[in-house]
């Protein structure tokens, strides 16, 4: 990677949040974290910092991740940022709703340990960059 890509991690489980932050930093990413307590603050952070990728949990303490996803995809200045949903919700309805609202990827927490998630993420973004010609 020539310039470090930035990932915004929106996750309320602090152990997972800081574990992901550590793993992604080791891989050369810049990371921004948010525990998902205030939707307006998260949106302002995204608009101000314009991360390259967003990893978003659906179940957050004070906001619904799907509502946040809808707001992200409704704002032209941030709508093209790829959003990876990373959740425990394995039901088809949640997956369909996330896809309908514009989620680019839907990953289940139960399917990955931290190393596997980072490896999967790296593979996905390498493919995205290859398709974009960057």
C-alpha cells in the first residue's frame, strides 16, 4: 500500500473494537474508532474524515446500525465509501435489509476470528482496487 488506507470501525464491544484496531494497524491501515453512541457524531466523523472503508456493527447501544447505514448512503459526499456490515445477526431479513440499504459486504462475527477477518478484508479490498484500476 502506497498511502495507508483509513478504516472507521463502529463497534460497541470494546474488546473487539480495539482488537480490530490493533490488527488493522499491524496491517498498515490507519484506524478510527467509534463505539456507536451517537448517530449524528458518527456521521459528522465520516463526513469530516472521509475514511476509505467503514466496518459497521448493526446492534449498537444507542443507535441502529442499519439506520446509520441508510444515512451514510443517502449523503452524496460519503455514499460511495464501502460499508462492511460486521454483525451477529445471521437472519436473512437483516442481511436483505442491509443489502437494500446499500451495504457493500455482510460479514458475520461468528464466521471469523480477528486474523481471519483482517485477511478477508484485505482480500476484498485488493479485489476492489484491482477492479477500480488503482
